[in-house]
C-alpha cells in the first residue's frame, strides 16, 4: 500500500462506522523496500508520513494501527504504531521475523525478544511537536479500552508454533489484530484461513487480518484475503485479487458472544488462570456505544475459494497490470509459438484486459486514468476486452524453416480470438546470416543431426534460432508502435514455465529472456488446467487444438512436413515427473539419494528400483548441468513453492560436479542390495 492509500482507507472505515482501523504490514513505506530498509531516508520518510497522519483530521476519533520501520536504540524494528487523536498509544515491534523462502526480514530487522515487556521510546522531535509526548511505550503490550482488550500479531507470528494470540487470549484479550505482508502462492489461501479460524476456535475471540494486495515492485504479488473471524467462523471476506488500490473490510460483532463462548470452555479457563499477564496500555476510548444496540450484527459467511486455475487467471493478470501501469510502457509484446506456454501467457494478458474493463465498468477511476495513460488517449474508455487487447498486446509468430503450418495457424487463430495485434515473420534470413558469419570465419558449415551433423552442431543450430528470436522480439518491442505511428515501447513477455526452468530446458538468452514472465512460477500441469479453464470460461475455442498438440520447440528440421521433435523426448522425462522432482528437491529438501528413497515408494507399482535410479540420476545430471541458466532467469511471478529462481528464492550453487559421484554411488549400491534381496525372495518361491 502506498502512503496516499492510508488516509483513504481510514476515511472509508470511519464512514462505515468503524472505531478501530488495521492496515497491512509496513504499509507506510511498502513491504517490498528490501535493502532500502537500511537507508536512513526510509526511516525519515516513514516518520514524515506518520506525522501527516497524526495531523490529519481523517485520523481523529478512530484508533489507527499502521505499519512502519522504527529505530529504537540504534536497532531497526518492524513495528505497528497505534495512535488515537494525535497521541501514540503503543509501538509494538514484531517478535517473529519471516526468514524463509522469499522472506529476508532478519537481513533488515531485529525481532523483539522480550516477551510481555516494554521500554520507553523517545519520540523524534517532529512527532513530539504533534503529540506533545516525549516518550511512548515500546514493546510487547496490549491495549485496554473502556470496553475490551486488543492485542497485536504481525504476519509471521500467526504461523509460529507459539503464536502470541494464544497467551494473549488466555490473558483476556478479546480482539486480535494481524497486519500481514503475505504473498500469493497457489493453494495458499486455505492455510491462511485455517490458521485464523483455528486461532479463534480453541480460544474464542475476534481476529482481524489485513494483508497487502498488489505488486510491490518485484516478483511477488500480495493477495489480500483480508478477513474478520470470531469464535471459529468467518464474518467478512476480502477479495484475493482485484485492481482496487484500497479495500476496506468491516463487520459488526458482539463482544458478549466472545465472553459467552469462552465461559463454557473449562480447559481454556483453567489455563487462563495460570497465564502471566501482559502490560496493559489504558485507552480512554471505547469501540462500542449505547446506540450500537440497534446495529444489525454481521452474519457468518462461508469462505469462497478460487480454484488453482482461477487463481492463475487472476493473480498473474493483476501483477501484469501493476507492472504495466507503473513501468509507464504502452503494452506488451509476446512471441506466440502456438504452444501451451505462450498461449497461457496470451490468455493472462486477455484476462488482465477483462479485469480492467470490469473495473472501469464498476466505476474505478484510478484504473480508468491508468488505461488512458497507457493507450495515450485522454478520452478513451475501455468496454470490450478484445478491443483493449488489440491496443496493448502485440503477438508475433516467428517462423523458421523448421516451423510447421499447424503451429502458425494455432497462433494466428488464438490471436484473432483475444484480439491482439498479430505479426507473422520469418527469421531464416537472420539465422542464415549469423551461421554464415561462422562459416566465413572458420570455413566450416555445421549441420543438423538429421543431415549427418554431430550433437554439438545440432544443438548450436537450434540455439542460434532461439537467440535470434530474442533479438527480433526486442527490436519489435521497441519499434513496432513507432512503425504504426503510436507512442511508447512494449514490455517483452517471456513464457518459460517453472518445470522447464527447473531442468534448464531452455536456451540461455532466447525468448525465455524477457522483461517479465507471468508464468515462470507455474507448473506445466497447472498451466494446462488454466488453459482449459480459459477455453471454457472466456471462451476461446482456439485453445482446444493447442491443448492436444504435443509440446515442441520446433528447432530441428521437419520430417515430411511434420514435427519430429517433442519437448518430453528432448528432456528424457515427462512434465508430470518434473513436477514431482521439483517438489521433492525444494519442498521435501532431498538430494539425489533422498529423492531416490522417496520415489522407490511413490513409484513402486510402475518402476523397478533400477528404473527409479536411472530417472533420478538423469534429472540431477541435467538439472546441475543447466543450473547456470537460473542466474539469468527472467523475473517471474512467484506462484509455486518449488520455483528454482536463483535471485532470491532458491539459493544454490550454479557450478556443480554433474556426475554427483558420491550420491550416485550410494544410489547404485542401494539398487544392488534391493535387487539381491528380490532375487533371494524369488529363490524362496
């Protein structure tokens, strides 16, 4: 959330009658500042925004809970700053920092480790002048208003084994707040909802969760899912994906329902009698009033989950929109091959156009202003997604002598159905020119394997085609609008899926090299489900023929006009197997031997131990041989927990001994033992 959104959200909350407003984690500066947290400017500007909020009439008569970095005794903390009527009530530092996967909070912040203790925080002079306070409480405390008790958690603290809400609830805290900076991963919403509802099922209470939503300038998309729960039930659900910069969720609940719920849980009350108390900050303010007696109470709702295919259609599309409007480019250029991956990427842009048109139809003036800037027409109002897609998406089929007519036709048909501006061109002159330079210098002419060439020649001739396509894509991205008399340039979209990246089944600096890649964190299996969803829901019948066609790079000569090369034959494994390898490598944290042991059981009905060993060794050999390609991987939307992204998520060497001698010997030894045991059993029979 940008600072301008904070007062807007507070104003909406007040208009709806709220008396406590919770915002997402580090909302004042934005969660994704990363190493900018080390800069004193970030602290200074956060304080300046806080001063503006304290001074604003919008923040009067409502408890405001905002997130920002705070330096206390020369130590940086990730904090909640809670204030009311120009007075800071409490600065509550985060106690459990997220430091796995994409998170690096320990790099920038220090956790507050003194449970149930506070210190005096000396306010900077610019804040003292506004609040007339010299010091305020800093630490692990709760707020005691005239009618209830409120305690804070910050994001990761909900996910820890000993979450603060447990002891806070036992100590009489009735309202728990959680400010989050939680990014989207496919199928993650279930875990988030389960944690919140379980927190209030066992202990009773009201739980408020506010999460950032949108792209914060990198590979992550923060997916909202704000919620309000009480006693194990959800009473308000925020959207997971939308183009709205501000979303406010409110509910009217009865505190007596919390008290009566807790009253009959004797085991909870026994624990409560032994808990150590929290410091209480007394607040001369109430969240309720006598007139509330006539207010209708909110009713429980059933959480509506998106299917994974729906998540893909919405999350990466919103990320693309944020990236497009903030980069101030005029649209996208996508090399469209006629295969599933590039078709899925095209569908994401089309889905983005659908969401933009829907947002404008619903009266979102910010989206309307952004789209008018992008298309450079101040009076333009998008109504038809196909028409908008024609303005901001250019697709390009780059044929060669190895391309089939079928892939060309599939790309053209899909482009017509989504409305993109479609180009068709042939790269053979450029490929022949590049190979000709080599032949001129060396006197050698490389050949494809089918024509008698070696494997080195065959691979080099495939790679030069792929790399020429990347050069052509960037040329057209820079100049295609110029050639049509329009302003601006285009962002080049990549379309390598997570499984291909994991194995390194791509050419370094080919069309996988782009400005951004919306499908780079999505598996081939999920992409096929997404394309099926688009075919049925949008609808786009051209996708039917794309779905049933075997995936192919079309970099080797055709055989009698037909494709002679398929991806799975090239890789020596199926995409389904690749997903299994990826999850075992990253999520189960297995090396070659550990993966072999797990797959022995998983595949015992379809593979012998020796076949499992061969598959594992083939994967790890190719994975390690190609790991260097991850260092140049295009920034991709993070959607899958086994992403091989080398930049921040999957930190491993990129130079390996690809023979894995010790590990592979352990596997071979185990295979021999298993085969001998089987022979002994067969002998007994």
